[in-house]
């Protein structure tokens, strides 16, 4: 089992897929490494994230942060990462072989964080983490027990920028995540 420092060193020198060729940064994650027992997982870095080396720092990230703040999510309870850690060119979806190469790094983060809850943000993360045929409109708001960790999904924050009508469900999904985290899954 790696330490965080060993993991971050390994991740930042990763050359397991073609996305390493054009990246400026390996975007590892942000949030609480020690007590982040809610793990949010997006798709992959965009241009801003690639430049800054931090996930969700663009427009979609600001919206995501705004919702987390509005719901008073304590910063110490979550950590944010992506399915792939290097930016796919032109923000295309990551290819299956890129996801397979990179998911090893996300598994290491999972082992280090030991999350109680994993939240897939959008379709790419839902397919990678919940089920290959997951459709976001069907799986969002549902809960899946995988070896004692509860997995759920909601819309990708970028989808809210395109469709204002999704904000309400997104907000309620996050509210439910907070409730389950603090109040548990009984009853
Ligand atoms: N979209 C993602 O999926 N992840 C980021 O880090 C930024 C935008």
C-alpha cells in the first residue's frame, strides 16, 4: 500500500497512455486527503485544470463549489478526483483504453481515502464506476453498495451550464449525499 506522497510521485510521472504526451499537468485531486470520506469523481481535466493542476477550477468547478458551499459541506469531508488525470485533447471523452490505464490511479486514491461514499459526476464516471451500461438519467440518485462503500451518481456540473433545468436535481442529489453521510443509510 502506497503512502500519499508515493502515490502522488507515481501519478505525476505516469506515462501509461497517450494523454501524457500533450498534458501540462497530471491533475491528481483536491480536498481532504486525511478525512475525505466522500469521494467525488469527474470525467477528466479540462483546459483550466490542465493549466493549474487542480480538478474543477473552471466554470463547471465554480458551480460545483457553489453548490457544496450552499449545502454547507464541510471541506474536511470530501475529496475530488477524476476518472482520467490528464486532459483529453479538445476535451473529448476519454477513450476506453485511457480509462483502463488511469483507473489504477483512482483505485490507489480509493485505498488511501477509504471513502464511505463515492459520487460519480456524469456519464463517463458513472459508466466507469457503477456499471458500463449506466445511463445518468437512470442511475442518478440511486445507491449501490459495492463492498461496503456506497456509490451514487449525479449530473456532471458542466451539464448544468448547458441545461439550467438540471440544477434542481443536482442540488437535491448532493443534499442527499450529505444527509446519508452524516445520518447513515439506516431507515
Ligand atoms: N470536468 C471534469 O470532469 N473534471 C474536471 O476536473 C474539470 C472539468
